[in-house]
């Protein structure tokens, strides 16, 4: 489906912004960052498995 790409892009941008804020300003890491990283990782693995043909495309 076409909705996974934009969702992954938005989460990636959010995650990069938060990681940069932690790195530059020394802010604490919240659970939201962990959740976003987990979702982006899951979507990336899903896309990779679809590309190599292990799971069918939706």
C-alpha cells in the first residue's frame, strides 16, 4: 500500500530531529523516541522482506 512510505518518512524525520536534539542539547531520551525507532525499524524490515520476496506485497 502507498501509505507506509510517507508514514516511514515522517517517523524518520521526527526520529532524526529528536536524536539531533539529544546529541546537541544533551536532552533526555523519552519513550516516544524508543517507540518511533521501533516502528521505523519494523517498517524497514517489512519493506526489505517484501523486496526480496519473502512476504507478499500488500
